[in-house]
C-alpha cells in the first residue's frame, strides 16, 4: 500500500509541475515575452545539432577505443560464424541508427516553431506504410535466417569423432562427467544423488557402464581442434552454460538434457600468449540468475593437446572406485566404514532387469541384482 501511495504522490507532483510550467508559459506570452520564447527555441534547436555531432563522434570514439577488447578473437570455429552474424547485425542496425538519429535531430532544428510556417497535416500514405514495413521485415528475416542456420549447426548432431562431456549445474557449481574406456555413460537416477556418499550425479552402481566414468568438479578438460559435444543438465534449478570465449550458451534444465558442440581453436597456453596474460583461463559461467550464490558459479575450461588430455585422464580415478575405497573395511584394529548408507542404495524404477530382489553388499554398499 505504501508503494501505491508513493507512486500516486509522484504522479501528482509531475502533474502539478507540468501545469505550473504551462501556466508560466501562457503568462509569459500575455506579458509580451513571445520573442524570448522564440529565442529559446533557436538556442535549443542549435543545441540539438551540437548534441547530434558530439553524440556521433562519441559513438565512433567508443567503438575505436573498445574494438577487440571486450570479447576478442573467437576461440572456436563456430564462434567465427557467430561473430560474422553479429557484425552483419551491427552493420545493418548501425546504418539505421545513424539515419534515424540524424533525421530526428535535424528535423528538431529545421522545423522549430516559426510564425511564418504552418504545420502540414499528413494523415496517411500507403506507399510509406509499405516501405517501412516491408524493408525491416526483409532485413529481420535475413538476420533470423542466419541465426537459425547457425543455431541448428551448434545444436545439431556432432561429428562421429567428437569427445563427449556431460555438464551438470548445481547451486552453485559445475560437475563434469567423462565416459571411461567403454566410451559409454552409465545410467543415473536423481534419487541416488548424495554428496555425502560422493555420488553427486546419482550414478547407478549396478550398471557396469558407470564403473569407469570420471566425475570432476568445476574444471573441464577438452582437446584443441577436436569437436566436443556437451550434454547439459541440472540437479536443481535452471542454470545456463555460458562459454563466452567459444561463443556458446545453453540452458541447463532439470530433467531435460540439452546439447551443443563446438571445436576449440586455441589451447589455454596459446591464449595466454595471444592475450599477454599469464593468468588467463577459459571460463564457464552461469548466465541464468539461479539463487543467492549465482555470482560464485564459475568453472574453468582447460583446452589442451590430445597427449596432455590423455595424461590428465590417466590420473583421474573413476567415481565408482572412489566410493569403493570410501566404503571398504578399515585396516585391522580400526573401525569399519559405515555401509548402511551408500551412494547407490536406491535404484531407478525398472533398472533391475531380471532381478528377483535386491541385496546390499556389505563391502561397497552397492545395490546389486540377484542372479
């Protein structure tokens, strides 16, 4: 209610101020201040031209000052096409901007109030209506066509040799999963998610394909000059995978996987040299307001050579092996690990093909189907 009254007071204040200004204008006319009003009109018309010239110079100066400093060169092959589309859009809208702004301020100057001129009443013109409807429609159709073409390329089927990385957003961080030697992602079920039991993605341990899956947090490794397909999801709310240097962006939606792919052009080390910044890192950010900790949701993308990637991957331990170690019996004389609660104690409906009933392994706490 207080907000309503505040808005009402502001509206009344504006109305009173407007009425006072109009009354003062009429009083000035009655007192013979008409010439003073005309003089003010001429000054304002001249200032319109000054503002136009300085404004256009400022736009040009800002463009030259920040050219290449905001995003820089695209670090992906797809990004080059996105940049081309962006430049075409800026060129078209830039021409329209200059024409409309010059016309706006020039008309304000040229057609300022004069006793010697009477306003011409121009109600309608079919020709003009067609011109300013058809031309923008054609321009927008071309721009939208380019956008759809590039969009379907990015979200379409990735090349057969593309590496696959599963990207999962959570409040407030990123989880990355790589398939193991079998190159197959194991199954998962959301009710199995348990940070306490080191099962951030809810993997089903009774699925052998999960046993060699690599799960890492907040740091994704990909190979330079090789297509990479991202399979994107979310654990909680809607997030958004933002890869600004690769010109990629895709929502992470709970329960609805989305995909996109691209080809990175430069390794992280090459970008450090190109930018002259030894601390440079490719960033994966959340471009969707996802909660109070949204500003902290930042991950690192490491673009490396194939040999470096293989070396990094060889050092990673599968998530299943980590759970096995955590739930294995303690050394003699020590207390045994608690196996009552486990990462894979739940199973997805229908995931136990041919099982007569589940049993729980005391060593690993993994739900296994009886043979």
